[in-house]
C-alpha cells in the first residue's frame, strides 16, 4: 500500500508510543501516558473493526471472583496471592468507575449470586463450609463480610436451596463503556487506527521498527495490550481462551436482577434489561476453546441452551436473539503480566478472565513503568 506524504506525516512519523490493542488495557495505558507525556504522539493499532478480544464482547460483569473461584484459586495460589488478586481487581473496578463514570457504564449494583446445580454436591458443601474462612480472608479489604448464604428466590430448577450472595458485584453496559473510552482517547489526541495487524517488530535498541501487513514505520516505544492474542508477539506464558455467549429475546415480566455464577465461574448469566445474557462452557472442551478463532460451537451452545431453558427459566419458551464469542488471555498464574520485554517494548496481558475488573489498573500500571 502506497501511503501519501500527508498520511506518513500525520500518522506514522515521530511516533513516541505505539500501543497494540484498543481494549480496556490499551485505552487506559494510552490515557495514562497522555497524562505523563502531554506532548507525546500516541498511536493505537487495532487489528479489528472494533476491539478484537474481549473488551467489547464480555458479559458486562463488574465482579472480582465468585466464592467457588476464590476457593479454586487457593488450590494453586497462596492466601497472600489470592488476596492480592482480589485487591487488584477491586481497585481496578474503582478506577474504571472513576474514569468512565457510573452513568456512562450504566452501572447497576444489583449484587451477585452463585448457584449450585444438584450434581455439584461436593462443591456446594465446600463453599458453604469455607464461607466464614473466605469472609475472614477478605475482611481487611472490604471491612465486612463479602459472602452470605441466601434462599433461592428466583425459582431456578435443579439447584441447591441456598445461593451465595455478594453485595459488591454489579452490572455494566460493555458497549457503552468501550464507546466512552474510545471517545475519551480521541478527545485526548490519541490516534486510533483499526484493521491494522502487527506482523513483526524489531527493537534496534534506540527505537522499534514495526511491520504491518502492507508497510512499516518506526516508533520509540511499542506496547502490547492484546491479552489473549499476545502470545506469539510477546512470547509470554499465555494462551487464548474463548468464551461463548448468548442473549435472549425480551422476556415479559422477567424477575431476575443481578449477576450469577455457577460451576466455579465456568458459567455466568445476568439480566440485561428484560433479557438473559448467558455465557461460558469452556470447561466442556478446554482444548477446542484454546483458540483465537471468534466462532461458536454446537457442543457449548447446546449446553447454554439447556441451562437457559431447564435451570434459569424452567417452563418458559424463550427465543435466543444472538450468539457470539470473545477471546480471553489466561495462564498458569492469574497474576497479570506487566513487564518490559526489551529496551523499548512492553506488555500488559493475561487478565485471567477478569479484564473488566483489572484491565484499567493494568493499563495504568503498564504506562507507569515506561520511561
């Protein structure tokens, strides 16, 4: 592709910072860099028409981990590490609310619930048994109990009689959030170019040469914030994890309000106005869902349909309006990777399925390590 003189001059010359990825992490990184370097030329490259990974495709949960997820994390992380993870997620949610505003997020503090299928007998009793211990673990951060046992008042079917309630969870409107962040970045003089995929890069020690599909240019610093897509470019311990989602047609007299988890967070649902948004099922096919392909599969969608019609809305005829998928970034640790890769390249990746909660803080901390 032949660029004009004007295109080269305005977009691809004297670039101080190039950020790969225009999602939650990338935008917050760019905004923090703008605060630190008011005169800098900041360019964001996005491979998709819209943010390609999970920032515009997630379920809109303002959460920091259900009780079964936290218990599961304690089996592979120390108490201190788990507490630190929850603390980071909680701080990230507060930063997101500050930067975007609750009205722009359409923030709804309905609280969150975890329900347990009848066949999840052992998990159910483990969570009830360890509820006081988890509350004590989190009390230094929240100053009160986070989780409480409540009777199921939603008429779910095939679940145990008690749910575990968390008053600190909320819903957001994912589309509104990202639209506002993109507008805020543009207003700050940050250049955003879509359908630009980085094919290769070379750090010469004093600058970085970036190779795109049809041309190359030079930047002083290169920053990767592409989460699940970042593995080949950053060579980090990171793998993609696809999440599949559906949303129903409007449901008259829907009496479900809140965010809901089941099966250690592998399934999740919420109301959006008078619809049900339901996602998950990666645990049915870990190998098949370790992919960056934005597709849906019959096996997982059939399971979502079953949960919708047999557990969440039993006895109701419900139409599905739309189905989609998004790509998360996970690894052996749930701690995000925020690091310098070479003299002039950096990354903020591996959100561990908690990008809404922790992404804003990762972007901020990433920008703060760049000199």
